[in-house]
C-alpha cells in the first residue's frame, strides 16, 4: 500500500492544481482510497469517489474534520445518491488539537493554518 500526502503549496506555474492531482489519484485507485479533508464540499471530487466506489468496487474512506462534516450530507443530497452507489464509502469525523507532518505542524482544527 502506498500513502501520499498532498497539501496546498506555494503557487508554481508548472505544478497542477491540488484538486486536479486529488481527482487523478482517486480515479487511479485500484485497491483502496482514503481522503482526509477539513471541509469536503467539492462535488467533482465526490463524484470521482462515487464512481470508483460503485463502478469499480474500490473501498473509499473519507476522514473529515468535525467542524466541516455538517456540509457533507448537503452535498450528498444534492447529488441524489442511492444506497447502492455509496455502499463502499465510509465516512468518519475527527477532532483534535493539531496535525503533524514532516514539514511542520498545524495547531487547532485541520482548516486553520499554523
């Protein structure tokens, strides 16, 4: 299993937008996909998740920040998904005092910068 961490970085003319990279990785998933976000309200990314989970039967795990999880059901309702389409998707929320990674740490909820 390979794990890759993507974060917003400084603008680089040559670098693709983070959304494009995330969508590509989700579409390439073959065994399992896991997405961690503070606020998940992007319909394009979620449609990619539904497609990979339903059509290719890849299990998908979404880990959302507790403060942003309230917007997730609204997005699902807007897409009019069936239980069949989301049967391979698991969603959980987390809360905590910070997020630590090799480049540094972020104190507070996931959506706050350091």
